[in-house]
C-alpha cells in the first residue's frame, strides 16, 4: 500500500545478532511502505551494528545511529529526537511484526481520528506462538483517556492491550515526552501513561494479533537483578502520582495494586537470597537467638 503519511519506526538495538535480521525483514517488508526505520545501536559488542549498516546500505528508508552504551531509555530517546514521520511505532530488535501490522494500524487510526491505536499480539517462544486475548471485551469505537490509562493497569483483564510500546501506533503530534534515562525496567509503561495523560489521548483497539513478542531466556524481564527490578516500583509510584495529579485519583488504586505485585516479586527474590545464606546467618548469630527467630519469622510469613 502507498501511504501518504510517513510512519517512523524506532528500533533500539543491543547485542541481538541472532534476532535482528528477522526483525528488520519484518519491518522492511511491511505492506505499508512509506516508512522511516530508525535503528539505534546502543554500543553493541556483537555484530548487531554491522548488520544494521548492511541493511541501511540496501534500503534508504533505514537510518542508523551508533552510540555508546547507555541503556534502553537513552537509545529510545535518540530515536525520539530524530524521527520525522506523522505517526510513530516501536519494534524491539528481538521481536517481529506481521506483514500488515502498520497498514492495519494506520488505516484504523486515520479512520477513527483517535491518537493511539493498540493491537493485540502473540507471545512467542521457540516452541509456540500464543495469541493474547482479553478477559473482558473492549468496546468498538473511541476509547477515552481514562480507559487508555486504566486498561494497561488492569493487565490480567486486558492481556491483549497492556502498556507496552510495540503494539501501538501513535500520532506524532502527541509524542512530546522523553524516556527517563535513570529507569532501566518499566520505562515503556511510564512513558505511555505520561504521554496519554499529557495529551489527553484517545485510542482505538485492534482485536487482531499483529506483533510477535519473543520470550528470550536472557531478557531483562527474566533477569534476577534486584537493582534493575527495583525500578518498576519507582515507575508505579510515579504513575500513581500522575493519576492523582491528573484528576484520575479514582483509578489510582490500580497503580498501587501493581506496585504491591512487583513488591511481592522483589520480596520473593530476597527470600531466595536469604534462604541461600541462612545457615551462615545462624552460624554468625548463635549467641543472639532473638535475631535467628526474627529471620525465621520473616521466611515463614
């Protein structure tokens, strides 16, 4: 399809040599061809950057930015500072898109007059591809700002919606925010909520899986790094404040519920660490039975 509006697609790249070709092939072969493809190589130490250069040499729609490693947020910000399209999408460099993804999202957004189109997606592993579905039906037509904020917070009800960047197409005129470089995990949820609130965005939902979210064993979401995981607690505290300050305090308890969930994940991680070293703790506190009793109480709830 020949679109009259340019769609910019930002792809942050870091050490994805086994996956980046599949990702890029899925984007350059979209049925919607009027694309600006921005690849930001965030200091990859493998061949990812060279592969991007290789693709750029063959397709003039691809722009490559090579930078010193600074994290995902900094890479995404380079993309935001350099895109020129009327619409904006994101693709993770280890994922891929269905061939008609951006055509479907573009047409729906143009026809509706909304600011953001959200699509369902597949959750992929090496063994299977599972389409995500919602427990509660999202009505046809325009989604108001309040529900654009609420649906991602009610994730278990709306698994096909979520607060990710990559299953959405944004009108460029609402993209005024930048990512917080200090946030290493959950930056997309915070960015999306901030943008929706700032621009009072409306949306539409496409109940068709159009994106493949690949579950890597070494992805950040699966890493047991306490410092990285702790960022998500900051994210949901900030979202809670955004909702309260923005006049949506009546739904802010959903943000606090998410905070509680992630705090419980952190607690499980710490309990695992404590159990691993419990014998050492007992050995070094033999003369302080009250401390040992306290520790056992923490572990046993």
